[in-house]
């Protein structure tokens, strides 16, 4: 392998997780250039974010040197850096973080930079600490037609402003929405009597609503409120005031265990790209006696070949399922080729090793920019709780206790989540557990106990009963004989369908010894 090749693989590995994000294109990022003016608390964070995400080039501008007081926030600097230019030190540390990055730095006033420096970059980020510098930078960006993202913080508050100048070639507003807005205003200007009359009527109705609320509802509300106040402390306060829903309240049924999916895949036929890779891993382990190590290039190559074979088999199976032998005789070679091309499109191109790694590790898409926003919110909430525990108040914990940040739209939403009375973790139900079991299509009753063992709930089949809580059917009862005691009866024969819920209850000594008195098992066929 050439050195160039090895570097490419390393680079590809670095960015594997963000490649999972829909619409992500590492190429765009790698060719991009970001200019950061001000390498303080915000500048360090932002530069670090882009370095980690694999930007092609960062231009740093700062005319300050590092002071000891900077070390509490500006994470690219460390003790001993005092007195050195911020831009220069930051450039060194960013290269440590990402050796593929190019960094230019200027220990200079932003107003004195040659315009060519601005010209080169795609986006300018203002991370400054004073108004005048911001005003000057704003002017430069408008003149150079460069978009600017301005930000600042004061104590616990912060702002971000996006500035898009004329002729920057960026699309910003939605044409349709803008047209609608103008239509709304123009309707007023037209002096159309019918429109004005209707608006007037709406106003009167709104006034009527307000009056009805005040005169009829309010006195009654006050009366009820007095009652509630009298009984609140005794009846509600304990449950309502100082408790939030727990994590399990939101996840009543945990998603099926990977180990189970893997075990099941070996038995069943892969139905999608992910299954092919999982099956390839199982075959690899069987053939070579160990699990493939995604850091070993040799293993990656072997695994890729196995996965590729599964993928081709899958394409072949789907072709045979869709094109019967009779129709094969009537189809033209062109039509057959079209079928095959179509199927190839559906199941995707050849595997890249980072995709296989993402599938096998069951990885979740992640990106530094969003990570730092979310981690910062976590830190802020933890900080408030810490103070609160020590009897000090720097603000209440967030209420509702759940915040969703949408980085696509730049929107924060606080969501009211509900504490489930039947929550298995914080509710009043003791000794119950919900699980999801993934089973192959030809699974039998015995497989349920096998699957339970795989997800670390080993149950003695002779001490548990399986029933359907909806139609009260009995599927397994070791105390009875005949069909209720046949572990080889197929689930499909028992008319158990996808997403049916079965109940497992203990018998005999398990009734006493098992901490869990009831399993609700959701069956998912694969
Ligand atoms: Zn809960």
C-alpha cells in the first residue's frame, strides 16, 4: 500500500461518523475555508469544531497575546503559553488535533489584513469582544460579499446573528413565504369593503371572547383556585413539584438487542444492506476464529469480500422473487438488465469500510458542532443543579425538563414530557419488564427462551408460562401436556403475528425467586 493510500484510509476513518449524517459531504467540508476573527473563548471552540469536522482551511486573526486569565475558557491554550500570540498558538494546537488541516494565522488587526485574505474564505466568523471591531468587520464583509456569523456571550447569555450580504450568491429566504407576507399587507391597502367588514367582525368576536372570559369564567376560576390552594400542599405538591419523568418514561420498550439481531441474522436471510454486513461478520468469526478488527486493514478487506458476496446473493434473491421463470422467457435482455440495475440501486453500491464499521458498531450519526451545543447545555444544567444542591440559586433547572435543538432550522423546542404512571423504572409497577424480541420467521416457542437468554434474561422453560394477554390464549405451560408443552411449535403456526405482545409469567419456585413477576414481550419477525 502506498503512503498516499494509507493517509486516505486514515482520513476516511476520522470522519466516518459524520458521514452517516443525511446530506453530509466530506468533500465540501474538506475544500472549505473558514475565517475566524478573534481567537478567544468562542474562537477557540469554533476553530476546534471545524478542525475536528475536517475543514480544509482555517484562517485565524487575533492581535492579542495569551494571558493567564484566558486559560479558564480558551481551550486551545495551556499554562506556559502566556505571552505568545493567540492566533499562532491556536494554529499549532489545531494541527495537533487534525494533521490534515491547513491553518493560516495573522497576529494583526482585522482592518489591516489584505483583502485577498477575506476573498479566499467562504464564511467569516466574528468571535470578537468589542463593538468597534465588530462594526469594522461587518463593513468589510458587506463590501467583500462574504456571509458573516457573529456571536457573543455575556455571562449566561449569548447571541448568534447570521449576516448575509447582497450578492453573496447565498439563498436565504423562501420565495413562497415572502410572497404570502406581501399579500397579507396588500389586502389591507386595497380598501375592499368586504374584507374590511370581515376583519371588523372578527375583532368584535375577539372582544366578545375576552369579555365572556372576564365576566363568566374568571369569578368561577377564582373560586376553584381557592379550593386547590387549600389542598395543594397536602394532596399534590409532593408528586408534582420536585420530580421529573425519568429516562425510562420516554423509552417504555427498549429497542431490540444487537446480539439478538445478529443471532437471528445468521439463521435468517439478509433483507437489507445492514443485515449483509452483520451476517458477514458472523461468517468471518466462524471462518477465522475471531471477530474482525476494523483497525486491521487485512480484516477489513476480508470482511468486505464476505459482505459483498451476501449483498450479491441478496440482489439475486430479490431478482428471483420479482421475476418468475415464465416471465424470464418473455422479457427482453434490455428489460432484464433494467430489473437488475433497479435492484442494484435499491440495495446500494459496494461497501466502504467506514460504512461496515458504522453498521457493526451500531454507531449513531454525530457531528462536533451539534455535540458542543448540546454538551454546553448539559454543563449549564448540571451547574445549576450543583449550586442548588449546595443551597445556592443561579437559576432553576429547565422546565419542561427536555429541550430539543434542531440544528437544521436553528430552533430550540422545549418539550413537555409525561411521567408515566406505569413506568417500569419510576412508576408504581414493581417486578414487570418490557422487552422486544427479534426472531426469525421460522422461530418456535423454544426460541423465545433462547432469545431471552441472549438478552441476559435466562429463564428456566419449566418454570415459566407463555400466554397472549389479549385473546388469553396459552402457548406454553410446562405443567400441562401435549401442545402446550411442545417447544418445537412454530410461532407462525400459533398465529403469532409481527408486533404481538406475549406475557411470560413465573410458575412454582420461580414465582417466589424471580424478581420479575411478568415479562411483556413484543415479537418482531426478521
Ligand atoms: Zn419513569
